[in-house]
C-alpha cells in the first residue's frame, strides 16, 4: 500500500484480530477482554466509554491518580462522581463506587 491509497477494506487486519472477534464458544455479548471471565454475583454491569483527552489533561490526571494510588480509570470515575454530586445530578440509581485494592484486614 502506498501513501496515496485510501485505507479501506483491503487493509490488513489489526494485530490480534478485528475488534469484536471472540474466541469460539465465547459469549458474543461480552465486552472484549472478558472472554472466560465468570460473572460476579451482585456486581452491576459497567459501561465502557472511549474518551478522547488532550494529552496534557491526560498526563495531569495520570499524575494525580498516581499520587492517590489509583488507576487513571478509577480517578476519572471518582472525578465524574464528585462533579455529579456537587451539581446535584447524581442519579439515585447510581451504585456505590467499586471497592478497589486490598481487602481490609480483619482485627
């Protein structure tokens, strides 16, 4: 393929297969990466969102998350929940944030 040719149907597939391809026998409704993962009882389904951020904003959030020992995803979830609560827009149906990290030690 040359630089003049448009990217289209005759492009080679992305490494690891096309998005949405699931191994044989996998649940096609399961999000990618969840193949074979058993459903945990009592856990709410979490939606996946593609978020485009300015690189400087992402770097700032990543540093903040690292300072708080959180992942970038957990930090964004926390910030969105705070903003919704502060604006009085947190839905009553919203579950508690998932507990992450080590289980608390029992005395």
